[in-house]
C-alpha cells in the first residue's frame, strides 16, 4: 500500500472527527465522547506509520512522529479526562494552539533544512498553522462565554487541521506522479 495513503487517511479521519463534532447535537454526546477520541487515535497512528516513509526528509519524519504522538495523546486525554463540555473545550484549546505552533515551527525547520522546498505544501501548512494558532485563542474566548459556540469553533479548527493534512497528502501524491 502506498505510504501516502496513511497521511491522507490521517487527515481525512481528523476531518471526519471535526464534522462529527459539528453534528454532536444530532448524534448524541455519549457517542461523540467515544467516537471522536477513537477517530483521533486512528489519525495519530496513521501519522506515525507515515513518519516511517523513507522518501520524506528527516525534518518531515520528525514532524510526523510528533504529530502522531500528539494526536494519540490528545485522543487518550480526551477519552479519560474530558468528563464535561468545558473540560473537552479546554483540552481542545490547548491541542489546537499546540498544533498551530507545531505547524509554524515545522515551516521554520523546513526553511532551515538543506533540501528543496515545495512552496505549495509550505503555504498550506502555514495557513493551517496560523488559523489554528489564532483560532485557538478565539476558541478559548468563545468557550468561556458560550460553550456551544466554543464547540462549533473546535469542530471547525479540527476540521481545518484534518483538511490541511489531506491537502498535504494530495500535494505529495501529485509530486510523486510528476
């Protein structure tokens, strides 16, 4: 199986968890409390599998290891510690801000590396990182005033993160074809 599948799967599963969060009022909180951590766990494992792909630069391998471990940790923390909507939102706020920071740190690491840089991939990662970093602060403020609005913002930001990974995977597959 093509290793790029794993990173695409990771992004699409993360996107799906964001979509399920949007639909949480229709699906039910009890199902969401199990489904979202499970999906994020699968996303993290897929990112870890992709990190072993020998065709990507070392800095990217290191980033995807951190990404995978972060998603697995986030899923486990959500499953065991998020016992209310406010606790879910605070854990998610921390994750979203850290995700944004890691994306931006990755960009600087790539810029300092000694290999060719795909500007399209870099730009999509920069946009996702910036949106998640700034969005994390909006998530925090919204969560303190209106938890339902905070949940919608969390769903949007997790979806953006997943979409960013899926776009990255698409750009990699196109690059491999060319």
